[in-house]
C-alpha cells in the first residue's frame, strides 16, 4: 500500500510523535509498503492516511477526507487527545475520531477512557524499542544509586517530581537523580536549572542524543515516570527492553503498559510516596529484583516485530472495512 503518516512534530523534533512516525515508516517499509511522513498534509494521493493526534492533526484529517472521501483513515490517539483534548476541545477531537475508520490506542486501557461508541473501531498496540547493547544498572557509579528521568520537561510529565522526592529521602540514601530532556518552555528550563543548583541529589542534563540516553539508562538502577497523563509512553518500552525497573505514576497510560500486578506505582504528584518507593528500591534488594522481573517479563511485548504485526493488523482491518 501507499501510506502517508502525518505528525504535528517537524523533521528536527525529538518529540514522541515524530519518533513514532519515523519508526512506523521503517516497520511498514520493511513489510513492503511505500510510506511518506508529512507534517502538513494538503490532499496528496495515498491509499491510507495515518494521523498521529486527533486534535493536533485535525486539519490534515479534514483535508484528507475532503480529497479522498472513500479512502480509509487511521487516527492515533495520544495521551493529550484522551485525557485533555476530548474534554477541552470535544468538537475538534471527537470529529476526528468520528471520521476515522480505525482508532489506534497506545496502551491497553484506552477503551476505558473514550466514549463507548468508538470501542468497535479501536485497536491497541504497544510501541516498540530495540534491545540495547548494555542493560540497565550494569555500569552504575560506585557509591551511588542512580535514578533516571527521561522525557521532555513539561506540565503533563510532572518532570521534577523525582527531584522533589529527594527532599524526603533518609540521609543515608545514596540516590542521585539524573534528568534528561528538552525543556518545553523557558520556565521549565529555569526550574530544572534552579533545582539542579540547589539540590545536590539532582542533575539536569538537558537534551541528550540517542547514544547518551542509552548510556544514562545503562548506568541507572531505576527509571521514574511521573506523568500526570500518558497515552502509552515509549520510554516504558525502552525501560522494559533494557531490564530497567520503573517507578511509575498510577495513571491509566502506565497501568495499561505495566499491568495491574506491577509493584512500582505511586499516586500522582505525591513526592513523599515516590520517595518511599525510591528508598525501598535502593534499600530492599528483593523489591528491586521484583521490579526487574516485572519489566523483563514484559520485554517481549515491546519488540519491533510485535509492533509491525500490530500495524499489519490495523491495515488488514481497514481493508476489510
């Protein structure tokens, strides 16, 4: 098939939507499809449009449907679509969902948080990550328990929660938190730099390249994902593939990937509860081993082959429709 993927994130962006689009292009081309990635769709000929983001890609979705009313449309629901935009901008977001022939969700609990009328056209898949050359925790700094936070710094990610949790750690803790990611705004950048200057346990590393991120994960014993909303974070896939235990905020997007039996959840925005989990991970070897076993058991659900199969299932469904 001739496929077009539209993403609101431009070619130079390191946003998750851009990474997803480029990864899907590679996976679908490996399956024999012809794939183009665009940020501004104006009605170009294609057999199917895959639109990342119901709200941000609304113009592209309208343009496609106007130009090709009989061709299939797949809309991928992001965390902000599900947990913010369908409530704040229902006319736009739900119109995109209504127009779609198939909706893709990126975690297993998406159906719980969208209207029932969309359930029949929802397919959930898990974003993949390659297996890293070096596994998490294997080259940790001596005398330190390294915790990483990876992702763009913005409100939805609650990006400094692990830094603030350090204030509640016992004095004997050796925890050091390293945060990597581009600040979404100058305000977030200043907050991160101020915290880095005043908090001896916290280091803001800024935006890192792929090799630097892999190294950060390799020297870490734990990753913290503190988001207040998630559509299915790819960093969870990366952590599981690396065998890196995760401490995750208790939101549907994290539970939808890690499962109800995972032991590493804490209440949203609760830095004291997070501090207790961080200290337990550092001081209780059995607990840390349980977390590691949990992510390792999930690793095979995040492989590129599995994601490619899920994408082929999506295309098969729209062909039948």
